RNA sequence: GGGCGGUUAGCUCAGUGGUUAGAGCGCUUGCUUCACACGCAAGAAGUCAGAGGUUCAAAUCCUCUACCGCCCACCA
C-alpha cells in the first residue's frame, strides 16, 4: 500500500485527471441514453447555447445544475437522456458576424446574401466545436450522439411543418401592423426583443390651427417629427373642452394636409392637453385609432429611419435631426406653445441598443391566444410545475396578456419562411420547396425573403430534437421530457413558447418541471457583459482551480431563482475542498486490510463507527430530500459539511489511535465504506475528483463497485440507519474534547503537556469509559471517568459543566503553579506600571486639552484593555493560589 | 402604472414557525500533531432593515414603512 501512496501527489492536481476520465466516460458510452421500454426515463433537453462566442458562467451554471440532476438519475438506474445542442441565434449571431465584417470594412449588403450566409456557416462551424469543447471541460455527461443544431435538416423540417400547420389552422397570418423596427439591424422585432429604458426627454405642445382660422387645438407629443405622418387629432368624446370640435378640420402645419378631429375613448383627458395627434403608421395606439376611424396610414420613414418623400421638405433627414428641424420650424411660425421636460420609456434593440422605431409594416404574425390558452391551463392544472413557485405568477400574468407575435425578420440568417409567391398572384405555403405554381404551373416562384424569429425554432426544441414531426422511437420514449432547467430571464422568450408549441404539436406539455436558476453576477453584483469587461471566463477558472472547484463555487450557497455572485474566495473554497477529499483518501489508502460492507455487524462495532454510519445515514436522507426539491446549494453544503466537519475532523481522528493499536475490531471497513459512499453522493456535483478517488479505493480495497463511479449506485436513505445512542454519546464526547481544548487554549498550556481531567457522568453514561482513551491524544488530557459525581471537588481545580457531564481539571496539571504564579506576578507588575503611566497621562490637562481627540481616545481604550487584563490576571492568580 | 425579489457576522450568502441563528472568506491566538498550511485547534464578531400584529413560541406568518435591485407595461 506504500506504493499506492507514492503514486498520489500531496495535493490534488485537477488537470492530470479531468481529461483522462472524460475520455474514459465517452469511450465507455456512459452518456448515451438507451431506451429501456419498461422503465420511465429521466430527460433533460439542454438549453442550446447561442453560437455567438464562448460559453460564459451562466452556461456553466446551467450545465452544472443539469449535470447534477442527470448524473444522479443515471446513478439511480433510470434511463437518462441529456440532449445537447446549439442555437443558430438569428439576429444575435448575425450581429456578431456583421461586426467581424465591419472590421474588414465590409457590410453584408456589399457581399450579398449568398456570400454572407457562407460566412455565417464558417463562423458556426468554429463556434460549435468551441462550445462543445468548453462543455466537455465542464464535465457534462450529455449524449453527444444526439447533439443537434437548430438549422440541422431535422429541426428545420420541424420548423417548416409547424409553420404550415399553423398557417392552415389560420393561426399564422400576414398583415400590416405596427412592429418594432431596428434601423441598424434593418429588421422587425417582436415586443420581447425590445428593451425599455427610461430616458429624460421633452413633451412638446404644438398648436394645430383649425382650417377655418378659428383658433387652434394644442396637442402634446414626445416625438414631434411624427406629425409629418399625422392623419387626425383625437379627443375623448366626453371631454367638455373639445366635444364641440369633433368633426372640425385642421390644417396640419408643415404639410399641405387637412385632417379631422375625431372622438375616441382611448384618449385620456388627464394627460397633456387631452388632445392627441394620431399617427397610425408610427404608434401602436394611433394605429388602432386609425382602424376605428378609417384613417390613412402615412409612413414617413425609410428603413434607415431617414424621413421619406411623405415628409416633404424634411425628406432625407435622419429622424432625430428631423425632430430638431420640425421643432425649429414650428417655433418660427409661433406654433410651439411650450416644451416640458418629460421622462418616458424608450425601446432599444436587445442586440444592438439602437432606439426602436414603431412602424406599420407587412409582416408575418402568430395569432397567439389560442396557443396560450392550453399553455395557461397546463400550469394552472399542475401538469407543469414551475420552480421556484413565484415565477408561476409571472408566467401566468404574461400569458394572460399575451399579444400576437411578429415572427418575420428581414435578416439573412435563420429559417427561411416557407412561403413562395408566383407572378400570377398565388401564395404557396408548404414545408417542401414547390416545383411549380399549382395555379398557373409557372416555375418562376419567389420564396419570401424573410427568415423566422430564432425563438420560433427554439420553441420546438423539446420535440424537434427527438425527431418530430416523424413518429420516432426517441420521440415516443423520451417525450414528454422531465425537467426544463434554465435561467429565469428567458421564461417568456423560450419556456412559455415551448409550452405552447409542445402542447400544440403533441397534445402533451413538453416537460413536467420548469426549474429556473438565477443569474451569476460579478463580485460587485453587476451583470457580466463584454462591454463592461467584467466577464469571468469559465475556462480560465477551470485552468486555475480545476473544474470541480468551479462547479463547487457556482453551486455552493445558491438558492433556486436567486442571483449569485462569483468570487475568487468561492473558487478557492472549492479547490480546497477537492484537496481535502484528496488527502482524506490518501490517508485511508495508507492502510491495508479486508473490507466488509458498513452495514455488516454494525451493532458489534464501537460507538464512533456506529456514529459516523448514523451520520452518513442522516446526510443521505437530507441530500435525497433536498435534491428532490431542486435545492442543489443546500445539498452540496450538507455533503461538504459532513465530509469535512464530521468525517475528516472527527472520525478520521478517532480512528487514528485504533489504527495504531491494531484492535480486534478494525475501523477500516467503516473508514473506507463511509468515504466510498460519500464520494458516490458527491459525484454529481464534483465528478472528476470523486471518480479519481473512487477508482483508487475501488481497486485498493477490492470493493467490486464496477468500472466507474458514474454508473455506481447513488446512495439512498435507509430507515434503519439512525443510531441515537451513538449520536448522543459521541456528541457528548466531542463536547468534552472541545471543552478541554478550550481550557488548554485559554490557559496557554504548552502543546505537549498532558493535563489531568476527571469526567463525571451520570451512571447511564458509564459506557463512555472505553472510548475516552481514543480521545486522549486529541485532547492531550489524561482522563479518568467516574460514573457518579464525587462529593468533593479538589480545591485547585477547574470545573466545567456540560449538558450531561462535568469536567474537573487539576490546575497543577496544566502548569507548574509556582512558576505560573511568578509569571503572573511579573506580568501584573508590568501591567500595573503601564496603567499608572496611562492614568497620569490622561490626568494631565496639557495632554487631554491639546492632543487630538483620536489620540486621547486611543489611550483611553488602551487603559480599559489593561484594566481588563489586570482583572483577569488577579482572578487567575486567586484560583491557582 | 402593475408585479416580483432582496435587506441576516467585516465581506459573499444559506437558513422561512421551535432550544443558544449557520457556512465560506476575513480577523485574533496557538500549532512544521506521522492525510492535508489548499491544513489543524481555539476564539472574537449578529437589536436577522424599521414599526406594529398573530402565536405558548417569529429571522421565519400577516400589515405598514424605508432603502436597493429586477421584470412587465402602446398614456401621446
């Protein structure tokens, strides 16, 4: 066994073992899910990372939490599928490649759609490999044989099939609506892709003259330039101020147009002047008013948000330049009544931060309410459970107020809309590219140039990855999946849509549980972002501390749905824990002997053996129940505290004397068994170090545990594990040892000096006797145990009362009383001298008046401390007299 | 405007009705103890944001207040 020890370095070196085991696991095919018809599978479809760059800590957290669940369920013997993939990430990825092009002073328009798409695919190939490799470094046990990409043929066909299906049901339509237009990306966006931000701006009050010259009506607006597209002024019909004006005509300033004043309920009488300019082409509210009053939709903007020909002389100006020009001109005509400061929310493009412009435009939409209804029901009924529970309300609130979803994007990267147009006017909507027009037979068909919102394909992910629309064995067996685990910030983008689409396509909710984790922030609590430069690279952390340390650091202390911060100290704690396990195992491996199961002959074993087995049982129970509740942070803490605070700090130490004495009942079986079981319990959290150590133990003690810890059994709670007698007695023992150590530290007893302690326990605890010897070394106390309390306690003794016993320590055993008395005298003299000096100093008026307050205070504090010290010394002197 | 979360030891956070509120890091003191200094032992440190209420019992449940953060939202 000595050789074995030589093989193991003194400290754990992650790099040397991680790659080895990952390759071994892959080569053994442990990650590949197998269909076992009579068993219920555990299934997680991994949230596919965007192919926009490197993995960040959020991905690491997602991957780790999912790996914990997956490894546990696999160890529990369930057929387990964790399906990995990547998302083409439509606009986000296109922005990344456009930026790369910009560095070459190129735009996508310059190189054309075909060349641009080629560039995209080049990027994808590099990025996907990168993402997979980073995932592998994290130790993820996902089934790489089933890896998917959203643009793969299968998922792509699912997208087209779904589109056609919804179109045929009348749930996808094309129409002119107000959409969010990003001029930089040159595309429409869904409402979710717009991020609102409060900005300080102005409210401009503009006079609109009545056509007949009979005065004017004042409207308030935050976007004066849009007046160029006004087609009415609206007032509330109940508003006494304006009631009589309804139907009157206005000469719209800066244009030649004459518009009407209309009455509409939607106008607030409270805000602004109570009269609102109506621009149906550039405001969702106005668009609705326009529909009700049959108003013209006058689009005044080009796609690059310059003013178009409808803006008359302002044509060609950029929107904000136009705003200034319009205001100036109005002012010069005396039509600007006033300007007020005004704060309001302005929409920005989620991907490029450009200010969004609402524009009426022809786009494709999903009529969402019919899809939302069963999705709401599935959560209300409890078919899907959202954790933590508070997100249920957030989900329902959004779903119940959901609005139609704009799914067409004027991008080049993504799933092309499966719609073809023929010159004869025919529109063909089909999953497979048509050869000719069914109406006129023409082969000159034009496919719709737009692509679909990237979330349109992600929403199908739970079943498109398993083969849908085909009826495949995977789909039949693994669907519906078990848990959808992801960050709470994509609850609407992704989770809600998966539920709607999953139910629509399969009549079943796509998963049983939604578990939402929080975001990882930097040490200051800021969201990590590349522009802020506060991004922590998981790869760097793994290089520096090891993968298990990173996994420990991001799981330890987290609560479901709560954000967390990552810091170097957490990573160090993880590394230290791995190292602690490494060394505990090294200690165990130094010993040799035959091993039996820990449950065998347990009742014949000494109390400390029964104690640690009982504690293991309790921890197993805790971990089981915590993991069932998705409390990963608490479960990890529980295992950590047990291994470090009980197994290493107490059990190993309790065993040391026994291992030297070579007693009749060797602790080795329990020493090995508890460690081996704990490693299995910890494995899902820290897969590499546990595999490495478990392999050593498995071989050295010939346990026959199998080829890998990752397919060994996960420890489950056993009813009989608890041993109250052992727990209370060893608990008492620990209390005694701590008390003695405490006294030794307090009296500064030399480390090697043995002290004499007598322990008095009630008659029932007399069995403590045989185990006191084991603790003697630890406590450096020569201990005698008495069943009953002696009538007389020796005078020069220290008495410590614990819950069930009393400890009496002879003062003379802690130090030589004569020498100690001399030492105290000496110290007292010195302390008294210093006290006198300080008292004189403080009494000196010259000092207290002239010295800075802080200096005086400091001296006072010093005096207080010395007085306290003197009191303690006097008390100590009295006691040992 | 609507909703949610947070406020616990110097720092980062667990704990959500039950004796004396925990951990990691930091701090103080002492240890080259034959697994580990990425360690061991001992210690100091908290009016659990504030106020009121329910209860035998509240950090935990209820109400209100304050501050911080987040999400949703078409009042121009």
